[in-house]
């Protein structure tokens, strides 16, 4: 069973937050990117087929690379940096 896709509104809000963090902070260092992806791959909200998060709808391969506040980037507060 796959996780449901979030609403368009939820995805748009997540995109806006992520874009703001990317503009302010640029890209995360590669070690942070790898750590975030490992966290996502182990998360129950990660949709393997689409590589998206069921909470925000974002493509996590891209989102994990964004620098900035991890609390603003992960709705589940699972990223430590």
C-alpha cells in the first residue's frame, strides 16, 4: 500500500518554504545531504516508488540538498541538521 499524496495546497506551501530556504542558504554540504536522505529512506512517510514524502509531497532527492533550517524543511522534525 502506498501513502496518499498530500493536497496541492500542502505541496505548494512546502515548495514555498523550501524555495525560501534555498534562496537564503543555498545547498547543504554533501555529508548533510547524505544524512538527510538516509533519514528519509528509513521514514514511514517516504514513498519509495516516487521518492517523495507523503507529508509534504516534495521530491526528497532534491529537497534534502537544500541548505537551511532542518526544522523548516522536514515537517516531521526528523532532520537534525
